[in-house]
């Protein structure tokens, strides 16, 4: 499908761009919401780090 070079085409392109930006922002939000879960999975024992054991 080719977008016509008219005002209608520009509006259609703007609407498509709007929805795609919402999808991208939602995707970034989901990834940022998963960071606390990743933090819980990779729990590091501070005491063993101070003692020099990895």
C-alpha cells in the first residue's frame, strides 16, 4: 500500500506514526518494569564479595 502525496496521506502517515510511537513507548515501559525482576534474580551476597569469594 502506497501512501498518497496529499493531505489525506499526510494525516494517515501521522496516525500510523502516532500508534507506532505508542507501541514503542509501551515496549520501553515493559522493559523498564522488568528491571526489578532481573535485580531479584541476580541477587549478590555482599558478605561473600567483601571476603573475596566470587
